[in-house]
C-alpha cells in the first residue's frame, strides 16, 4: 500500500520497513559497542517508541534492561508544547547508564523534561536514542547520541507513531499528503 487513509488524512510511504530495520540494526550495533560492559537501562517513551524499542532491544548484543515511561505532548497532528507525565520512572537509576529511547525528537521539550527528571536520580550517564529527529524544529539545546533518521518537518505515522491513535501498526513510515 503506497498510500493509506487514517481518519480524515491521507498518507504516503516515505520510509519503507526495510530501511527502518536496517537503521535500527546499525544503531544497535553501535550502541552495543559503545555501551559494552555497562548493562544500560533503556527508558522507552510510550506510546510511540514501543515498536522501535522492541526492535532495538532484539538487535542489542550486550546485556541491557528496559522499562517504560509515558509522557504526552500531542493532540492530533500538533504538539501542545506542554509535557504531561502519565507514568513515572520507578527504577533506581543511581550509578546506572541510562538510554532514553524516543520515537521522535522535534522541539526537544520532552527530552529536556526527561533529562531533568533523570538527572535528579544520580545516573552515571544519560544518553538519548531517537528513531527520528527534526533538526529544524529543535528549540532546546540537546545532545542526541543516537539518531536513526534526520527528517524534514513533515507529520509522519507508522512504526509506532500515530495520528490520533491511528496508524501505529503500519510497518512503513508514512508522510501526510496535503489534500
């Protein structure tokens, strides 16, 4: 399917599943080298990163752990600019190597909030791994350690990303089509 309709919007394939899987594997290889001997704790940001986090975890070649945190800042196709914590971090992060696993970094507000919260828990290090990064949208100063795709400021769905809860299960990533 080259195009899909989700609710009132049409989307076309922009990144095929094979390319996503290739990049996830490459990220996991790099992270496995960089984090060897550290047993990193992945903090996967729900809901959007769950597929990415699962695929990344399966490709890791070193011991690592995963937990989930849920933060929300979207309504429909627009970021509200406000981050609302829904599910918090319950693990002891003191002395741990923590890797935040995010589906997409745009403004950077969510990552800034996460970094502030995690920093109060005395981790040995915190890194950010994101599937997608929109450099032209960034408003916060952030160091992104692992980025699979740098993309333009288009609204995308699929591979865990949604439009009003629709399209998360699509295998490819689709970009909104202006009607």
